[in-house]
């Protein structure tokens, strides 16, 4: 069968590319290496699938060429995403955090709606068709796998990165891109939990609170973020820990993560607060003061690490102990020894280098007819629906470029 386009990888970006291209009149084949499509759609957001965010800009992303990311995001905005899913019959709810989820709170709703559209458009999906090699000759690609091969003039690699390899993101797309001479921006896990050897902090497993984390490299503050923080039996998780993980891994030099466990206060305001409490309630124990603002078990660990007796009353707190306490509450040095890696990473940082890609069409500058969309590119967003928004926007952009190209060819023929 003749196809105008073959999409390799049926995740969010692949499904979106296929739908948009088919709506524009292209005959599309979608190849997926796994037994089923859309594994990450089903598991993301705690299986609820956070499809986009209330506000999206390039500031929510990381890339060596962030201006290119901005242009693609503008071509298909978060509002376009809401309209797209509304047209598919999916009701999305906005949560106070700015995240949009399906009203059913199930990623299955998103995947089923996409697949209904795929079927309605007559798009062919072949699962368990893992592409192992692609060659290009006489303006045509040959895609090969176990006991199959297909030919086509246009292909899109939407194979993801290296995150959650059990879903099929095993770096195949990177290898295929490199086989055509494409360069890679070094990849690392992103949005992945942090690990520690600090048994005191591991004993706090299950405690969650709002926190601000700051990455300090060679004595200079490089990155800060504030969100929910979770202690685990291995270390630290929650949105704030996941967001800082890629910056921690990418940083070169002497690096440290400092935690502010009372993020409504900084060093000065927290010191002032302790002073005021000491004046109003001089007989109040330090432990009681901390428990009013922090989970009890965390308060006890902070006092222990500060070397302060928990039964100490406020008017017994000397200047050195007060400073110790201030530092432990707003500049707590987390003993981070690494990350959980790709096995638990929600996305991959780095990827195919933008230098060799047309930033408007996402077509290879090296091989005409070769396109990229989604996580395979050097783009990663913070937590909150941003990586899905990138998948929708980049898939849309590729499809529009292909539709336009076909239109131009038809005009020439006439």
C-alpha cells in the first residue's frame, strides 16, 4: 500500500502527528514497537494524564535553542489543545495548580479519544512493528524491522527518549537519527526522583509539604523552584524534586541542593518571626514553635540536626543556636547522592540537536522528508502538562508542514 507518511512511534506526539496529517488529506501509517499504543498517556500524572497547563510559555522548558521551542509552542497553544480535545468529546477540568486533567481522571479517556479519531480517519496502526533500520535512497525511505519493510517519501520519528524504557522509549529514535548523521545534545534523565544516604531523612518517608529547592553550583545559585515536596524511603520526590533533577544532573562543578521547608519565609523573615515569638511567648518550647509550621517528625529531625534540645524554651535560645535553626529550616542541605535515572524519569533532557533541523517545520536539514516530533528533540518541560503540550504542538507543526508541502507539489503538477 502507498503511504504519504509513516510515523514511527505511537505515543502522544506520534498520535497527534498522524491525526493532524490525516485530517489534511495524507494517507498515514503509524508503526509502534510495543504490543499497545500510548503507554505513557496511560501512566502519566498518576494515571490521570495531565494534558496541558493553564499557562504555557518557553520559560517552562529547557533546550539549547529555546527560541525554536517558543515558535513551535505558539503554532499550537494550550488553548488549541483544549479545543482539540473538546472536539474529540473529552471534557477537561482545570485544577488550582493550573493543570488540566480529563474530568474522568483517567488517561484512558485521552487515549481512547485519540484512537477513535485515528480509526475515523482511516489511519493504519501496526503494533509490534519495531523499526530497527531506516535507509534513504532515490528520495525514498526504506524502514525495516523483523519480517517487514515499508517505503515512503516522508517519515516522522516520534519514538520518545530514554525515559521509562519499559514503555518502548529505548533510544531507538536517537540511533536512527544518528544513522543519518544527526548530532545529539547529551541526554540525561529529567523529572526523576532524587536519592540520598541520609537515614534520618529517609525515615520521614510519606511526609509531604510545600518546599522551595535551590541548586547551588560552585557557591552560586543556579536554579530555584517551589512546589510540593515528598520524602520517600529512597530520598525525595514530588514536583519540586522532579523539576530540579535535570538541572542537578546537567550542572558541572561542586553542586548542592538546599531546601527551604517554610517557603513563605526567607532567612531574614524567619529570624524576625523567631524573635517575635520569643518576645510574646518566652516560655514556649522550640519544638512547639516548629510544629506549628512543620510536620512533627520533620521538626524533630531539624532540631536533632541542629544539635538543639527539643525541650529548650524560646528565651533560652542563644544567637548561635538561632542561626543554626534558621539555616536548617530555610537552607537545609539535602544530601543528594544521585537520581533514580531513566527507569523512573518522566522525560529525557537533551536529544536531537536543533542545529540540524528546520525550526519551523521540524524537518531534517540533512535528509529531506525526515521529520522529528516530541521528546526525541532537545526539549524537556517542567512538570505540569508541559511535555504533553510539547507533544501536541510539535506533532501539529510537522503535520502542517507536510500538508503545505503536498499542496505545493500538487500546484506544481497542475
